[in-house]
């Protein structure tokens, strides 16, 4: 069954909707320039609400020590680093025993350091833009058995995306919102259901 992450959650209601829908992980954004930003204190409360569901710290242009401090304070179980310091953050997280989700815009971008411990996430070159990839061009054989598809996914297209690419997991944020940073519980439920039903 498809692994599903709902990203960019900001409220306890968001987290509750994702959990009730059956999401496997939630994403909390620690980049202060994002409309989806949450503080470490708020993130800790949301992580506690998440219970057994994975909590991913989504970063952009953030130094490794700041990321790991945020992870420690919030209780996140994984990091998803974007932008500057991406490799440094991933390596620091791995050394600390924290799962790494490595965003790439193509299999060619997967760092040599990744080995088998970093989970690739194939995303648009502009994460959060809501733009989809050309699924027919995805060479999943170069991404391993466990990789995540992101980029413009919605309840309406996630099933087709999984069928076209064979992605092990999917991730969505802007496609589940009524406004930037404002999640729609009905879209969360529909997305998780469509993703789970696409592959038994």
C-alpha cells in the first residue's frame, strides 16, 4: 500500500485530519519565509499529537546545527532538506540517527553520499510551486525500491501519478489547501484515500 505524507501542516486540526485519514507521515516546515512555517514550540505540540505517525522537518537554506536543534526540540523523526546546506544537513542528520528524505528533481541529482539510507523524493525543481513532473519521463529504476513522488499532487491526480511512476510513496502540500498555508481537511482525506486505493 502506498506510503503517504501530508506536508506543511500548521495546526492541531491539520494533524488530526491527516492522522484520521490514514497518513503515514506529516511534514512541518521550519523555513521562516514559508506561509507554512511553524516554530519549534508549535512543532513539538504537533509532533506530540502525531503519536506514531512520522514527523518530517522540512528545511530550506538552514545550517545543520540549527536543523538538528530544531529536530531535538520538536521531536521530529526525519528531515527533508532543500536549498543551500542540503547535503550537510542530510549527513548531520544521518550521523544523529535521523531519517533523511532527499529531495531531487531527477535521478541524476541524487548525491553520491546517499547510499541506501537516504530516501529519494522526486519533486519539481521549485518545491511548493504546485507544478507536476512529467510522470512518463520518470526512470524509477534509478531511485531504488523506496522513493517518494511529490510536485503538484492532488486528490484528482495522485492515483494516475502512482500508476504512471510506480512510486512507493507520495507527498502533497499546496494541492491540499484552500489558501497558502491553510489546509482543507476534506482534501487531505480525499488525497490519502486516493493514494491508498491506487495500489492495494
